């Protein structure tokens, strides 16, 4: 399903059926896009997994989560 969006604009998580990580369990470097949101390795080549809402104190913001390219072994298809 495309949820009314063109397939090209769907998140990688939606397209691959990957469950988005809980932002409260991610490290600072994962939330900032330095490390993979799935396997925690430093990103050299990356791709956008999708976005999550992350709350710190009383402030909530939308955070882009980035993952390895090609997709690391923690992706649901074992790539």
C-alpha cells in the first residue's frame, strides 16, 4: 500500500516491512544520523529508514532515522 503517496516517497521501513525502532532506545549518534538506527555501526553510505517522533522533556520533534546502504543484517529481510 502506498498510503496515497507515490511509492518513491514511501519510507524504506514501510517498503521493506521493517519495524521502526523505539526512539527512546536509540543512542545520540543514532538519533543524529551518525550511526545506523538498526545496527549502531558508524554510517559511511546511508539511506533514510523513515521518521519517528522523539520526546525529550517537554519538546517533541520529528527525527529522521538513517541506516546502512546496502541494508545491514538487522533489516527484516536479513540483507
